[in-house]
């Protein structure tokens, strides 16, 4: 199922669902960031996805990283909350989503890197190489906030 992301676009369809989601900035011991090239959009993004009824928000991030990358992670901090109503995601099945995303920091504690059906490619990316990758600006915002090493999480 393909998706199209809109931001502050008057042509965006009207949302028909609100989804609570979590994502994670997973880093290695060299300071590189784990990114996936999403199968539904072809763009690079942090691993993450929707919360299930049995999840906590940190648990959602841990589960989604495992499902999408094969890695087991431990949440180590909070990057921020991302709730901008101008960000709308439309799927080909008719769902038009407003997403409430909580982005965490995490480190690898096990597992093996493996591509899932949600990813075309996985890559450890040096922060200096992020600008060269095609990604939605809402992903860049989360990465920028992480790299700023802010004294408090972003609340937006």
C-alpha cells in the first residue's frame, strides 16, 4: 500500500483517522543513525509505526524497530513529540491519517539487521550524509532535534 505525505498543503485530503505512533533514532557506537528506505514511499525514514492496544509508547518503538530492522533496542531517551495538524498522510486504501508521533532515542542490545516487507533498504548513516537522502521534512525535523542534543525534548 502506497502513501503520500502532505505538509501545510491546502490540497491535502481531510484526515479520517488519528494514529498514535512511535519512532526511534537508533545509533551505533560510531554515532551513525539507522534509517530505512520505506517500501510505501521510497523515502528514507526512522523506524517506527502505530501503537497497538497492548503497547506502551516506548514498547511501540522497541517493537517497530524489531519488526522493521531485526534489531533489539533499548530506549535511552526522548527526542520529542510531533503532533503538527498540518502533517497529513494519505494511504491508497483510503485512510487519511493525522499522526501523533513520539520519537525516542535508542541503542542496539541484540538482533541482526534484516530488511522487512516494510523496508526496501536499511542503512547506518553518518549524520553528515543525511542531507543527501530523500526524506520527508518531518523526518528531518526529528533528526535535527536529536542532533542538536537539546536539553529538553521537543514538544510540538
